[in-house]
C-alpha cells in the first residue's frame, strides 16, 4: 500500500516507529527526508522575515558570525536554509559514520530520512512559539524587542521558553533514537548514544548560522 509524504509526516507525531518502518520499506527515504527538512527551514525563514519587519533583534545573544546584532534577523533570512541544510547533512553523516563503526547496515538515504523527519517534526516545539510572537509583533499587539528582553529575565515567559527548549531536546532525541533503532536494529542504549551525537552535531552547526 502506497503512503504519501503527508500521511507519514503526521504519523510521526503519534506513531513514529510505524512511520519510520514504512519509509524504510519504500524507495523515497531521501525525497521524504528532504521534504520534512524543508518544513522547519521554511518556517524559520518566515519567522526571520516577520521578525525583521517587526524591528526585532536578539537582546542578549551575541552572534557567532561577524554580523551587527541590530541586523541579525535580516541576515538570518538568507542564512536559515544553508544553516539547516548543513546541520541536516552533518548530523546524518555523524549518525551514519558511528552506525557503520558499530556494524550498522542501513543505507545513508534512511539516515537522511531519520534526521530529516526528526528535525522536521521536533522543531515545532520552538517554531510554533517563534512564529506566534513574530506574527503578534507584525500586527502590533506586542513589541518584539521588549518580548526578547522578557525571555532573558526571570519571568513567566522565560519559564515558558525553557519548557519549550526542554521539549525540543527530548523530542529530537526521541525521534532520532526511534529512527536509528528501527533502521539499524541496535539496542536502545546504543541508539540513544548515536542519537545524542547526531543531535549535538545538528545543533552545533545550526548555532553557527542562527540562534
């Protein structure tokens, strides 16, 4: 039975193990992984467009790249895609390399699908919040610069942000682990270790380009 991308994408939210198994049995791992990766990439590009027009900028964060902090969101409009792309490829390469060292036999296309869907689904834990505050700033309900300051002070909003970041980490790790375990047949412990390496690689590369 043929299953399209959107069916598999939404299944990742409630039954990721089954979704990964279906993907691995087909011949569209690379295509579907890339499509899943494009969802947060497009979402954060939209966020930075809105944030730029709303006059936002990081309040305490110092960019790694030599970009004026007042124009950081403007530059991120064009840096989002390469940042996510390199993070996706880098994380996939790390996971594939470690898996091969441990005698994993799954092909690289399947690893790209695992990373792509993991990124494409788990990023909603932060993306939904960021799109909401950017949109509210655009229509004048909140001031984005002031809201950025609240996120870095001991307020309810900082607590909310850290809760979302915790969900972000847990969700990424869970999806990566399930995918690796299904693809390679590794133990849960071994899958978690490899998933952590993939997550660290992805996040490290991403932080070079965007916050």
